[in-house]
C-alpha cells in the first residue's frame, strides 16, 4: 500500500536529515589560538608558504582567533609529527607535512612513531617539482657530467625524513650512480648554502625554493657568493630555466614523477565538526585570490588544492607506490 507523505512532512524529514546526516562546519567555532606547526627551520619552502598562508586561514576562520606559525624543527621533521600525533584532538594544532618525506617510516612498514594514515587530513596546499642544482662555479654542467664522476656524488640533505632525500635516492638509483648524503641540516636553505660553499656536489630543491638563488638574489641575504645553477628539472614540461634539460630530454622520463606535496593535517581522531571547520577555512585560504597571486608571483606552487578526503587518499597511494619502488 502506497503511503502518502505531506509536503510539510517531507520538509521536516529533510531538515532532520540535514541535521543527522553529518556534522556541519558551523557546529564548531574555535575559541583558542591555533598553532600552525612548521616541522623545519626558518627560510625553507615549507616555512615560507606556511607563514604566508597562516593569516588567510585566520581570516577565513572569522578572525576571532590567531593562527600562529611556529617552527618545531628536529629529527628531520619527525619531532613535530610526533607532537601532533600525541596532542589533544581539539583543533588547536595544525601542521604542514611534506609528502613523501614524512611518510618514510610508514613506507618502510614502521608506524611506532606515528602513522600517516591516522592523521586527520585537512587538504593539500600545493605541489612542487624538483630542480637538481650545483654551485654557480661548479665544473658540472649537465646530469651526464655528474654521472661520469669517478666517485659517489656528495649531496647535503636534511636526512632520511626529507622529501628531497627520498626523491634523490630514487633519482640516483634510476641513473645508476652512487650517492653519499651529508645529513644533519635543518632546512633546504641550509643545505642549499652548503652546496654553494662547496661542501657537496649537488642539491635537490623545489623549483620555487631554487629560484631565490638565481642571478645573485641570495647575495642580498649573504648566502652566496656564487648562487646555484640548475642542471636538470624533474618535469615533462618545458624547463622553466633556459638551457636546462627536463627529465625526458635527459633520457629518464620516470624522474618527472618525483616531486613533493605540501599537505595539512590536524591531530588523529579529531571530531568531525572541528575538522570540517578547519578544512573549510583552509580551502578558502588556499583558494583566496590574494594568496594565489602571491604564490604565482614568487612561484611557490603550483597551488593544487585537494580536500581532506582526497589528501588522505593521496597519502595512502604515495606510501604504497614508494614502498613498491624501494623493494
């Protein structure tokens, strides 16, 4: 027997459904300042984009609480991730992660410090391709010159937890060249400077980070004398840097798939209403025309927003693909 429901009844049911089908972002309003954790030292790409984004998140949360950027460096980014994993799920901490760098232990099957799949993912800010660079006065001009070196490549790095460290490992394995990593630096700015000084042969930097070392710009901050010079851009597109080969032109198209994602999370098991509010504000911040204009101007991107669910999937897929590559 067909049962007729009145229009009023339908409206009431619809409202009830909206109230019970999922927790809405408006159900939670932050009342305490939010710490925006940056897992590396000042001056690097993650530090720069985080400090620029923080005021926009604050703005799109309503401007009633502060979003305070804080460097929590140590153990190649692991210290901050452990702190976040152990913090209270109350929405007062968010953190920028690098992917795949922060997933290195999980890629190795270790989850005793933290499990990347358990964080409450809030979105992706941007992606970044890599540039392999040498000191401005280096004798090396191309990737072939580096491969022909009679000893292992020396490369300053954060250490095993760094995204560029992982990408570099795949790079040198792909081209069949041994590498000796010089680790212990706190940020990309520090290991770029080490390469400029001649402490190592090469450095792998996100393209946006690399740009500030071109044409003497770094001299204003006293970080050169010779700046850096690109020898390879890990992309399939035409290189942004005149006279520089991309991965396809160099004969290693698979290297074009290496790169990093800058992604945001809060504490595991954060209630859905809190996560929804943070995720919504972050989306508006990342897509804010002023922030996008800044990122385009300084080439901190490309901006490539993903929502929390898609970012969580990206994390899982990245762990799986790198685990296969490292077998």
